[in-house]
C-alpha cells in the first residue's frame, strides 16, 4: 500500500486532527495577542539529518516579546509529501538534544518518533501553516508544509508562544518528520506501520532532521 502526493495528503488529512505525538507537553502556542517585555532576540538553527534521510536546512527565529517568527528552508525531504515539524523540548530545565542512531532500540534501522522522544522531548509548538499550533496539531498534516518536487521546503510564520517558551527558547529545538528509506519518493509501508497510528506508514512520522536553537548574536 502506498500513499502518494495529493492522494496521500488527502488520505492523511482525513485522520482526526486530535491525533498527536504522545505524552504531555508543558508549552502551548496559539495565534493571537500576547506581548512580553523582553527585547528582540534572533536565533539560528542548523538542521542535520536523522535516519540517513539526507535532509538538511536552516531555520531563523526572531522573538519579540512572545511573538515568535519562524522561517525554515530545508532540502533533501521526500518530494511532494507533507512534513510534520515541531519545536520540541522542555521549558523546565530538562536536558533534551537531537538523537543519534543509538536511539534505535529495536535495531530496525529507523529511529521512530517514540524512540527519539526521550532525546528530543515532547512537542511545545506545532509548526503548522495556519490555525492551531499546540501539541494537538502535532500531525495535522493538512496544515503542515509540503516539500516541492525537488524535496525543498520553505516555511514562514509568526505565532504567539507561552512566556515559558519565550524565556527558555534556547533549551528547545526543531524536528522535521517524514523519511524515504527505500528511495521511491513517497511514503509507503516498507518500514511498517507508524508507532503513532497504524493507519500511517512509519516513513511518514519518523524524524528526518533536527537542530538545536542557538542565539545568533
């Protein structure tokens, strides 16, 4: 069974938007007001590949009070497919980081979302293209960006984050999901069913790249 391009996107979009990556998350982000008193801060994230995906990219973050502007340019992603993306990690001082191959506990060659979760932590912000940005939209694939035919993805959005996220942004990081281990330029079940929902291929939800947030000045 394969899911490809628009047919695949429609099929995934039919899933309940409430379907999310597991575990409780400490932070939320919603569109709308809210301004903190802090001065503007800028951050840069270099996204490196996970699961031998070949994906990479750069994210630029600008924080004004509680208004966070996120711009991502990535390449090497599965072409024509939606890529769930999030700001992961904890705002309570817990040390999270991007996982390596040792996170593949069952030795099947793929670090799944669940296997990577202890390393990169739960979702703080879902980087959707519109609407809700809380954990509840973690896999709202109808509102996630889609890579073009060359596997490139450009994303830009300004959202309002919690004060905890604004205060501890450098403790967090960005993860993009969706891999293509067999190189057929689509999501299929060659790596089995997703550990998040058996209706989805593992390829659609496994992490593709990750990057830590660092202040750019």
